[in-house]
């Protein structure tokens, strides 16, 4: 039988400390260079609350869609898990993702929760890997579509816009190549079986690959729908930034130009090793919007954008993490399929 021992899950305290330090530095720069607190309060008092509500609603819907992504992938092996638990799990996963480098820290936690609900470690890893790679392809599809539909390229990135598209495409090709290699992973099983000292590695790998391949049954139905859910999840995240940015216009208009700008701001943290792009995202926002918004309004936008897209998920996801891991997971009971 497959070994079901799971390594003790640890919080990335170093990532949290780095996040807090860099965020504090960025906010200090904003308050001392861009915005006066009294001016910020005055701007927020006139800010249309409808757009703030829509931004928060978009974030909540994003978590629900992301949970649906894992739920659909789990159905490929006939596994059923409570959808509300998955929503809380994905919210907690995003909390861990935001406080760890390269936005990938939450995957082990999802594996852990699926294991606690009865999946084997290999099955849980296969489900998380297949749904995660599908989400990345969904992100590539969304960003590529936005970049190709942009009629007016911001002058700040005009000189590197072609290289940005190339990087996105290369990343997409890399993810697609990884999907193909993993789905044919049985060809590498003999290599894993050489580790006779660790017989469970080969068994785990076999379960992982077979579970990964199950998401491609029925003509790839499960993988396709997880890809769509991933694209919708990232789209809703960028839609939140879009609503916030729109609210700062003298006459708010729901334009594709605003959504494309929100998408550019939204993907900026993904390419940095700094937790949630703290400091870097703020600097990129200043660089991209310096000519579009006055300094006081720009500083207010950055703070509001950060609050909705990063600190709100951190607070809510942290509460979900505390419940699922620190309280619920202490129960020795483990349901099996």
C-alpha cells in the first residue's frame, strides 16, 4: 500500500516577515512621496462605493470558481468533497500563496486537505498538479487574449511589449510541455523503481501519473473545464483591479483599456520571487499610472488596490487556514473514499 504519512505542514514565517517588511517600506514611500493621509481620506470619501463592492465581490467569486476547478478535477477519479470546505481550502491556499515566493506556496496545503478527506497522497498530488497546470494555461490564454486585443499600448512598455508577449508564449509552451510529459509519466516509472531503498516512491509516482491522466478522460472534459475555471479565476482577480481603477476616473467608464491595465498590474507580482510582489507591484503601478492619475489619487489607488487584492485575501484566507489547519486538522479521523 502507498505510504500515507504526510510531512508536517509548516507556515512560511520567513515569507510573512519579508512580506510585512517590504509592504511597510512600500507604504512608507507612498505616504511620504505620493499621498498625504488627509488627502487620501478626502479622496476615499468621494470614491463610489459601488466599484469597491464590485471589486470585493469579484474576489469572493474568484475563490468560488477556483474551488470549482479542484472540485471538477476531483470528480475525474470519482471523488466527492464538500464544496464549502474546498472554498475555505482554496482561500487558505491563496493566503499561503501570497506570503510565499513565486505564488506557489498554497499547493501543498490543498494536497494536505484532500489527503485528510480520504485521497491518497499520490491522488491528491495528481489532482492538484493537473488542476494547477490547467489554471496556468487558463492564465496564459487570458493574458494572451488581452495583450492581442490591446489597441493602445501604454508608452511605458511599448519598447518591451513584443518581448512581454514572447515571454508569455514561452511560459505557455513550457507549461503545455510539462502537461504532456507528466501525462506520459509512466514511461519514467522504471527510473523511479531503481530506488529500491524507497519502494514507495515508485508506487506514489504511479498513482500520481494515473490520477493526472484521469483528468484527460472523456476527451479531456475534466481538464478543459478546470482550464476554463482557471481562466475565469484570474479574470475575476483582474476584474477586481479593473473596478477599483475605474472608480478613480472623473467619469467612470467600463472600458477594455482599464481592464487591460488592471491585467498588466495583476500579473506583475507573478514574475518576482518577492512574496505577493510587495514593493515591486507598487513601483510598477507608479510607473504605469504616473501620467494617468495625480499623485495623491495614485497613492490612494495603490493602497485601495493592495487592500482588496492582497490584504483582504490574506486576512480572510488566514482565518480559513487557522480553522482548517490549526483546529479542524487536529482531528485524528480521516474519511476514505
